[in-house]
C-alpha cells in the first residue's frame, strides 16, 4: 500500500464561502482542497519570525561557546539539557 503524501483533514466552511471557493477552483482548474492548501501556505508564510517557537533557544549558549555550534547544535543542545537536568517543551516558548 502506498503512503499518502497528504494528510486528510476535515474543514468546516461558512455557507457563504462554499460556492465562491468552488467557482474559483473551477476557474483555476484545481481542487477546492488545493485552494485550501494554498491559503494555509499563505497564512503560515505570513507568521512573523518572533512567533517562531524555535527562537526560544537563541541565547542558550554564550558567544564564548564552541566554534562548531552550527554543525553540531543538536548535540550541544541535548548535552546542555542533560547537564542542567532540564526538560525543554517547545510549546512553552
């Protein structure tokens, strides 16, 4: 069995959205699902960088840190968490 390249998701549209969305899909010769995916891509692209949860790790290591940080950042982050007995939850950033 082939794996899906997309995950099924159910979305509830307001009644006034349905027909204009279908009409746009017909004009563009794409599916309604494709328009929804494109809309989601636009929303995600507009998220300001300061809302990125990964920004919470900036500053965990001072400027006197290792010179290979870019290449081995995952290793250093795991080591730091283990040494400090910390539990990092990206959702709390």
